[in-house]
C-alpha cells in the first residue's frame, strides 16, 4: 500500500517521460489531469491527498501488476488513477484538461 508521502514531483515527471509511450495516452492523460488538478490552489487538501496517493502508486516501481508486462502492466495504474478521478472529478476543470491536452500533444505528436 502506498501513501501520499511516497509522491514526489521529480518521480512523477521521470515516470511520465520514461514510460509515456509504453503506458499509453489514456494512462498519461489521467495522470496529468490529477497532477494539474493538485496544483490548483482551490483544490482542497483532502482531494490533494487522494490525488497524491494515486500518483504515488503510479510512480512506485513495484505495484500489483509490474509495468514491464505489455498492455496489462499499466492496467492497475489506470485503475488507481480512475478511482482517484472519480473521487475528485469536481476539481478537474476544463483548464486542467487543457493543460493535460497541451502536454499530451507535445509528447505524442
């Protein structure tokens, strides 16, 4: 079990840069939604705790399904990210989605 205490900005960006193509656009998009939502001052502390917990799971090298397994390797990460999104969706604004879309465009085109 991971906690928000295992999250770091450096670890997040390193994982995204290293595994963006392997993880796929959908996983990266969800991680970016959460990341950018957590950066907003209006996102409350309880929501940031959920977000950073999910992002900590995402960047943790050991998880339920190892990320090196093709296709399935990121399914548990996507599940953790999706669960967090469900809990904090009211803080994922159009602006947050646009920030994520811009970053995805940089990496996937």
